[in-house]
C-alpha cells in the first residue's frame, strides 16, 4: 500500500517507534496503542454513532495496522496512517450495515444552495456557561451526527482532531480541494444548527421557559 | 434581535463570497480576496455575524474535551491485541463514559 507524501515532517521519536514496530517489538505495539487508541476511538464513535460499533472499528483498526506495519513506508505520519485505516474500516462496516442505502461512491448529499446561511443570531458573546453547558454539548454532538457521513469525517479530522488540510486529504484519499469543499459545507451546516439552538436558548433564558426541542 | 433591512440589496455579493469564508477563517485566502471580504463585512452585518459565528463554532468543537477511552473498552482492546502484559500503566482518570 502506498500513501501519498505528507508535508509534515516525521519526528525522530516517531521514526524510532516505527523502526521498533517493524522489528516486532511488543512494547512498541503497546506504545502505539497507548498513543493513538483514544483518538481512533473518538473518530470511530463519531463515524459509527454507537459505542459497540466504535469498539469494533477500534479493534479492527489496530489488528489491521499490526498486520500491515511491515508495509508502512513512513511517508505519512503514523497517526494519519491509522486514521486512514480506521476510516476505511468504518466505511466498510457502515456499508455492511446498510448495503442498500450506503455507497462509497454516493455523491455529496447536500444540494446546491443548502449552505446559504439563514440564521443570523450572533451567539459569540453569550456567557461561557451557556456556550459550554451540558445541553449545548449535547446539541453539538447531535449536530455532528446529523451531518452526511462524507462531511462528518472531514470535519472530525480537520477541526476536531486538528489535522491540516493536507493531512486530512491524505488520511481520506481525497484531493485538497475536495477536503476544503466538504469542510466548508460541514462548518456552515454546524454553524446554522448551533445558531438556531443558541437563539432558542437565549430567548428561553430571558423568559425562563424551557428550550423547545429540535425537530 | 438582528435587523436585516438596509443591506438586503446586495445579497448576491453575500452568496458570491460565501464559498470563500471557510478559507478566510483559516487564513488561507490570498490578499485580494481577504480585502474583498473585509470590505463587504464592513457594510454587511449578516456576513459579519456569519464569519464570527463560523469561527466560534470551529473553536467550540476544537476545544471541547475529547472523552477518555473507557477503561473497559481499553482492557478489551489490549486483550484482543494480545498486549495484556502492557496494560498496567493505565491512566488514573479513564473511568468516565
Ligand atoms: Zn453579506
């Protein structure tokens, strides 16, 4: 398997870990798991939307990585490589689960014009206790879950995990412009939903009414 | 709360710039387009709000704490990978979730 060149330099520390992995050092395997399992699990959780399925993806990702480590050429970062395996594993399982509705080749599900902003409530200056409340966090998670899969994965890697555009493209086998387009759509969709939520929550905190649930 | 009265005339400009806003908040636009966006924002409250809330949305997601790997998931992972011998060094606060 050949991975495209990442622009980010691989550290000596990581080169050493890869060397030990390829020599079959068990402690190095454990180190790789310790370093990346949390992030892979969170990615899997967001892609699969349920804990049991996320755990399957987590285990399968590391089993695949162990089998393929000899062929890892070190041209992308280890983390990027693992994200790519996890993403492929998740896509395969999603396709197994819903073979009729899920296709790897399915076009982006958003229609032209979908991303035009309609919410203009400036929630930036709301107090932290509103922006960071448990309820707001739950709304943020629900908003991500509601994104089409093709947008969600890009947003998770780029904006939550903090990969660069190039690294995200490498991890997903997409072009940089494709990553940017999907990222833009994901961001605008999330902004739209959070704006609507915070507008409702600002009104209800003024009137003391509970927030109307999202439809 | 927000009035959108006097700038309804140039909605086409808002739409034209919309696809660049994501690159704009990432600081990945060329100078000319940045200046065009900033000039437009100076006159268009809606686009100002979109840029501010877009930035804030990204920030909120980026800074939300990632949940720890649940300890039972971690234990089963190490077993599946036949790495049980290395599980001793568990993080102290991995019980959440
Ligand atoms: Zn505008």
